[in-house]
C-alpha cells in the first residue's frame, strides 16, 4: 500500500509537470492562434472549472484531447491528485477575474490558447490555467493557491 502511494504520488507529479509545460509559454501574453475565439476558449475553461468545482474528475479527464490523455495517462485519479495542490483553499466560491492569451510550446506541434481563471475559494484564492488547442480541446491544466 505504501509503495503504491509513492508511485501514485510520483505519477501525479509527472503528470502535473508535463501538463504545466503547455502552460508556461502561454504566460508571455502572445496573441491567440489564428481562428481561435477568446470567448470560446474562456467558455471551455469555465466548463472544465465547473467540473472541477463539482468534483467530477472523470469528466475533467474526458475533456482532454485523446492523444494527450493517453500519452500522460490522465484519469480521474491523476486529476484528483493534481487538485491536492489546492485542497487547503477550501471549496470553490466564484470566478473573480480571467484572461486568455496565446501560447506555443516545442512539445506541442502548434499554438494554443491559455485561459487563466482567478477564483475565490472558501479559505484562499486559486489560479487555474487551462491550455486549449485550436479545436477547443483541453491539452493542459494546473491549479495553484495564489
């Protein structure tokens, strides 16, 4: 049991690091990829945020583009482990601010949108970042206490 938890923790860390790769380049504030709509990217991010707030981690995993989900073995359990980073923030209360910018990463063959959602939780504020490809499929996500 102890060894399983150690492996699960290492896997969660690996998934978080891998998913964060998609997000790092997006923080520079590049324009959105041609043809992508800011409102549509934000709507997709808010849809995933609602699933996270409801604890529907299987639903979140299903939002990932299939090749990304398979490559990083994204499941409800890995999403649950990634959300442990913000467990001390308490329950989700509301979205307080947001921005959507373009991103680009060598690990991904193309540009994408990064939606950054600033949220109030019961005890602390949390920043969620969602990477969304031009077909509006999720390719990355992270959550951090602010």
